[in-house]
């Protein structure tokens, strides 16, 4: 399993019969760094992803996008890396310089805030509505609108049970990683979660 970055959310799985051969298999993920040509320029997640999709790429060949102070890092499939190095020169209104990341460059971890939330049950509508601070009814509507994912798969039912390790995302509200839970004395469920703020639109 590899995603190009430490703690990558979007990863590729490589399946082989003999695990000993894995050490000799070259990585199929490359990390690229995009820097605005204007030193005052800023990149956001939507700009970067939108510009990549605008080049005709499918989402499956693009991994995590990490924003840093002056640039952003993108994990991409090996087969499209050279194309991007020569063709990707703009993100939104920003002109960008794109280069391959050398192995010793430190790529920032995604920043999130740890919080404790309580929910009536382990259903996704109960847990996520509490974490994203919206009403349960509204969250059920967001599910019906196709805006909710668990572990990058669309959620169709509000009564889906969630478990530690799951990553829940809702378009416009951000993402949360579920850590662990315990029952409270009042019969509710207290979860420790990491909340990632929504990307700027």
C-alpha cells in the first residue's frame, strides 16, 4: 500500500503472491511540488484539483494534495508524472512552477484538530452530524444529495454503522477521522475524532 506521502489517505494497493518481491518493485507514485510564480500567490485544494482535472485526468491517478505555506505537494501515478511536469502550468488564476520532489524533502502532515464528540449511536448520521455540527435531519439530506463518503466511497444509507479508523467526509464541511469510542454513563457514545477543516472554495 503506498500513497506517496506519510499517512496518505488516497493509496494504491499492490498485490503479489510472494511478499519478498515487494522490496524490488519500484514505486508507482511520484510526488510533485507546485509553487506559484508570484511569491504572493496562494494555492488552495479546489484550485489544484480543478486544474488537474481540467487537463483531462481521472481522479484515480491523483493522490493526496498537501498544502504548505508557499507551495503544494501532489502525489500522482507514475504514468502521468512526466506529462504534468511538462504541461501543468496553471492552477486557477495562478501561474505555477512544477517540479519532482526529491526524496529528502519533508512533506507536511495534514493538520487536523482532535475533538471529543458524543452521539446517540454509531450510525453515520448520528456521529457525523455531531462532528460537523449540523442537525441530523440536514445530514440525512446531505447523504441523499450524494455529498457524504466513508473511506472515499459514497454513502447511500443514514443507518450505516461506523467504526474506529473510518474517514468520513462531507462536501463543504470537511473530513473527520474516527479514533476510538466509549459508552457514557447516560448510554450515549463518546468518540475521539480528528477534524480536518474544509478546504477553501
